[in-house]
C-alpha cells in the first residue's frame, strides 16, 4: 500500500451539535460541515490540519454506530485510513486474519469504505477508504 494516511477519527455522540459546540468552546475547533448519511447518521466534520474529527450521531436504533452507542456510550469508534486501492488493502487485511464488519459500500462524501473488526487490531475498529477518482470532465 503505497498511499496510506489518516483521513479521520470517528467519534460516536448522542448529540452532534452539542458535542461540536463543546469542542469549539473548549479548544476552538469549529464544526464546518454536516451530512445526513443514508437517514441513519448525522455526520459532522471538524477539520484538524489534514485530518477530520468526524462526529457520528445515530438517527435510528440500528447500525454499527447505534450499536456502539448502546454498548459503549459516546466515544472514539474508529480510525479511518485512506488507501489508493481499497480492494487490495481489504484483501491484504483478510489474508492476515482481519474480519470485515461492513462494506465495501459508499460512505460520507462519496468515498468507498470498508470497516474492519477491531478485535485483531488492538480493539479499535479501522475504516479503510478510497476517495472518488477525479474525472476529466470538469
């Protein structure tokens, strides 16, 4: 995997706007974008240098994030790494004994994503993502 960088850190929260306001008031990090994802999540993006903090507010009682909130309360849910070739990165992880939790599917901002089970990765869920390829038709 020649290109690998941290894209974002996902934090599951009960109330996106309340948590975002607390972050801005305490440490000066403003919420810059909110996206409703497939009617199951509100996702808030807080840029920090070249990565984002991603606040994940479940809007239904089902799904990975809603389950996490029920089981663990609010907190860090995953770390996301951008890769050049998602399929190759996932195949490598699976070859090395890591289980896929979800995906591949389309994630926020049109990125292709896969979530890997954190059991064999130190207890933290890992998201691998691939950004959409730019088109020549601009």
